[in-house]
């Protein structure tokens, strides 16, 4: 009886579990990786068919910088990441670096989060989050490596480039699509504000790169003195006066506006990403 | 001059031709069949790809759709799959080619067929390859001679696969083509004479600057040093789809990377693989 039920259960496993297995196999292939944990809904037992794969990747301290350098190439070559990783500014600062990837698998786009942490800080991270181990290598723990602090701090301090901000917009759009599908209206509201902020940041990064003003301050003065700046601000105005809690249609319109801003202000960053963005639209319809 | 890393408009290489269009109503039925009928796809030619290229035969000498290793076959028969695909049968009849083999080829998101030459193992007779894109997307394209060709749907294409070429579907969704290998005859000559211009589908890839290539090799080397050999190799093999490179250079780059890491056996393995892939073995 239990075998028959197991068969039915296996046939109905959410598709992410295949991606979870594949991700663990790929990431654990390096002796530099000491352990892999899942956190978030997978660790809490609340995952559904739209859930992210949320990993803590513990890398031996001496290899930490090298791992960060090749993470995008690894995720693209082995797991089919559609866009470069977005350095996650939503995840809590726990002692490592977080990256979000959108991975095409079957007919869907999945969010795979990597929180990459030096082994010497893994205990600190595990004390701050609910996590379940999915891979543990044999061997000793790492001794702290002075270079790790520099890598993490310099990465966190570096402002996002316009290209990275465009990826951020697309990643947040994917998150919002999931919130809408689940009916999570409060989170959809918060993430829509994050999307607006990313569009504002893109406009500032391209048209006022030397800005010394915080956040949304002085935008008309810094950006609005030229025709292109005024057009971008008009687009931003249209974004922020839309529905606070978005529908699927609102999200599509907001993403279109964001891409229009990118095309107008920074066409050279948009062009190399066009095929990926075409695919992104396709998957968003199937999400 | 600054290298923008972007492809620029170009004309089709002589090895590829955009041929006659397919009626819209037939195209819709072909697409429907391609998405609904085939199942149990076969992964073959594993050395030539990264695992996402699947095929099923429609015409071969056994009638078994899972028999997909092509060979000379002067009088092919319909496989059990083709009997369930009336729109494909209609198109094949319209084309009237002297078929050697016909297949459906499905290229998944993220799949690559690495730089290679075809037909090396077959008899020395004139044959041609005809592609009919059934389901495609803008990130699915063919590379030939440093030129990127997106085979758009709605028409028949001709490819001369004895020149080094590769195919990819970077981001998906899955691309499905009907691929017909046929012998030269009047019907093929007439079909080939229907060549059309398709400027939107063609772009010349940029030539990489030396420091760009070095950067890619450094990334691949970093992956290999961490133990991610397959990702390192893939990172370099994919350069064929980003830059106009001399024949076989991606294989040379992999061999050089391993040589620099003092992994001489791996370097030699890739030198041998280059010879096989490009038909020099």
C-alpha cells in the first residue's frame, strides 16, 4: 500500500524537486563547497509549486572569492540561468553574499537563490535562519581568511550598475508574478514599490551617475533638465501612480514601462539582454 | 574601434538558404502536431551536445521512431510516429523530395549542439539537409562561419551541414524542427531555387578582442580549478555562439586551458575531440 502511495506521491512532486536535485548535484561537485542547506519555504515545509529554491552555499574561505567570481558562469553553463545573478539587496545581511538567478526549466522560470557564505561564518548564518542540510562534505571546517571580509564588504559597497539594475527589475517582476498568483497582496504591494525603486535607481545610475542625493530626493532637478530625463520621469510618474496592489496586467504594463525607460536611457545595456528578455516574457505568461 | 560585443546585420552564408514559405493553415497544423503528438524523445549523438537535443524519426529504414542514428537509406519507410502526423505527411508530399531520412529535432532551453560537421560517416553521394522550423524563439539560432542565423518559422530552409556549424537554444522555450536529409534530384533543385532574402534572421558575430578571450579563459580556468570541469568546458564551447572564431578555436581554447593547469591528459582528450567533431579524425 505504502509503495503505491509513494508512486503517486513521486509522480506529483513539484517540478522544483527535479531542479533541486540537479542544483545540489551541480553545486556540490566542487571540493570547495563544504555544505549546502535549503532555507525558506522548503526548509519550513511550506513550499508550493511556485516556491523558490533557496540555498545556503558554504564555500571554504580560501576559495570564497574564486567561487563568487565564477558563480554566474556556473549557473549559466550548468543550470541554464537566463540572466546574470542579481546581487540580492532584499535578503538579510548574514555574513555572506546573496544572488538571485532565474532558471528556465521545462515550461517555467524558477527563482534560484544562492546565499554564498564562507565556511568560517556558516554557524552564524545557520543561527539566524531556518535551514535544512541537503549536502554535507566530509572534512574539516575552514579557518577564517582575511580576504573574505574584503570581498564581501567591497561587493556590498559597490553600487549596482545600470545593467545589474535592469536584471533587478526583471527578477522583482518575476517575484511579483508569483505574489499575484498566490494572492499575496501585501507582499505584491511591497515588491511593486521595490520595482519602482529599481526603475528610479536605473534612471539615476544612467542620467545622474554622480548624484549625491539620497533616494527619491531632487529627481526633477538632477534628471529633469533634459528632454530624455523628463521623458524618463514621466514614465516613472506613470509607474508610481498605477495600482498599489498590482494585477497581472498592471505588472506587464509596469515591466513594459521599465523596459521603455531602459531602452530610452541606456539602449546598450538592453540590447545584449534582448533574447533573454523575450524568453522572460514567454515564461511569465506561463508562470 | 570599440567592440560592442553585439552581432551586426549580415547576409546569409552560402551554406544556408531561406526557401519557399509554407501556407499559414498548414503551418498551424504542423505546429499543433509537433507540440502534441511526439513523446518519448531520444537523446543521441551525446558527444555533440550538452544533453538537451532530442530526436525522433519520421522516415527511416526500420519504421521505428526511436531509431535515430542516421545512415544512408535510399528507400525509407514511414515510422509509427509519422502515421500519426497527417500535417507532416502533407508537407512531405508537397515537397516531393527523395528523402534519405526525416526527423523531428527538439532543442530544449539551454541546449547546444557544439561546433561540428555532419555526413562524414555517410556514402559519398550528393545529399542536402532541409529544415522546417515548427516551434522556435529568438534565442534559438544556427552559427555558421561566424554568422548567426535564426531560422524563422513559416518557411523551409536549406543547410549544407558539411561546413562547421552549431545550433543553440539559449533561453527557450523548446525549439522543434522537422529535419529532412534528402538526395539531390529535380525536386530538391526546384525547392532550392525558391531562395528568398531574410535580412532580419541574419547577423554577423563580432570578432573578440584578445583581452575578451583571455577573460573568458580565466573564468573557465577558475571553474576548472574549483572542480567544475563541465561548466568550464561549456563556458568555452559557448564562445562559438558569441564570437566569430576560426574553425575549431573553442576546442583549442579548452585544450590550452587544461595544458595551463598541467592536466595533459584532458588537453589531449580535447585535441582528439576536436578532430572527431570537425571530421578530421
